[in-house]
C-alpha cells in the first residue's frame, strides 16, 4: 500500500510516516517508480510506534522498544524497565501539571473578572517573573 493508504490505516499523518522512515524506525520497500510500499509488517510497526508515542515514549525509546518487539529472545524485564522509567517521567510531569493547575486556579479565584483594570492574574504572572533570580 502507498503512504496515503498506510497513513489512513494507522491514523498517522503521511508526513509522520515519511519522518519515521527518515529516522530509520520503518523501512518500507520502494516500487519501481520510487514510491514507498508499506507492507503489513510496516503497518504493525507503525501501529506499535503510534501506541508507544501516545504513552509519551520518545523516538529513541520507541526505537529500543521496537527492537525488543522484533527480538523473540527478548526478556520482558528489559521492556518492563523501559516502561517503568517512562512511568517515573510521567509521574514527575503529572506533579508539575497539578502544581501549575493549583497556581492557575489560585490566580483565577482572585480575579473578579469585571471591567476594572486591576487583575490578580496579570499581577501574579508579573510577580512570578519579577521574582526570578537574576541570571548573569
């Protein structure tokens, strides 16, 4: 199948499929006219990568996971280790997002949202910037 058909089947943009080929995650065959020809195995790899990316894995982690996916002698401990590392990263990001959410809620709750020019949100954003240490 061509790149557009593969894109439709995987739900990935054709530009992404070309990029994944460029970085060596997939290697579709080429037709006589030079067009990419995606086979079932390529579609499986692309779906695997799409699922891994949806869980926040980087391209390099996808490369490692894909290598393990294709290795019948892999140990599940290797895969689990990569997944556990990703979970730790997600936990940190989640804590950061929750802290951001709390701060934004605090700023919003202090704002009357009326026609007056004073706004605790703008003031709070300016204070955060002003409170940053001087670099240099």
